[in-house]
């Protein structure tokens, strides 16, 4: 077994299970087990890292689980975890910009587009956010749509619950 495999654990939370992953001592995965883009996110991580997923405990995953639990229990407002973003440069720019949205605040996709100087890229930004590999850590729940869809999907329901935790 390679030392560099992506080591994963499943964390049970009141909002649903979260899959967390450690690649070379950095958190690279934190997604809802029922996330609609889970397969795409996992494939991208494996393809770009050239690693496989193995279920294994690590000190980083234990610390990540502790901090996530504290966040969900209103005992933490930010995370202190070393992360590794595995994606395109554009995706990384979008995911990093999410951390500039303060705890308890929200912005629209358009606000984020303006913030990163990509005013004409709202749809690509939305696509990048939908495949964010580090939900909670890179707080995509702080982005709200300016328009209403046909009804909330799984991620939208979770995002509403996360925003209520922050208020």
C-alpha cells in the first residue's frame, strides 16, 4: 500500500455523514456522503493526485472530525486545518475566495464573481462551487442563489441548516 494514498474516514453528524480525506498530512476531502457530485469530486481527486482511497484513521482526520463536530455544535466559527486543494487553478481561486466570506454572512454567486474579478464567470464559478471538495472548510454554504430553482436539493437543504447554525 502506498504511503501517499488518500486516507478516508466517515464522520457521522446530525446533518448526515461526511467523508473526510487526508492526503500527505493535508485535508483534501470533506464532503457530504449524499452529495450529488460526490463521484465526480472523488474521481477528480484520484485522477489528479494519482492516489487511491483507503479507509484509515490519521491524526489529521481525528482533528478534522473534532473541529467539524465543534463547528456543528456552535463551539467553533473557523477551522485550523492544513488543507490541499486538488483542482484547476480557477477552481482553487474560487474555493479560496469562499474563506473571505465571514462567519454568519452570505454572498451571491455574482458577489463572488466580482470579488475575484471574474464578473462574466458566474456559471463557471457556480460549477466550481458545486464540486467544492472541502465543504464547511471552504464554506460554500455561505453562497446563495439570486434566483429560486424548482425546489431545494440535498445540498441546498444542508446549506440552509448550516446557515442557521451560523446565525
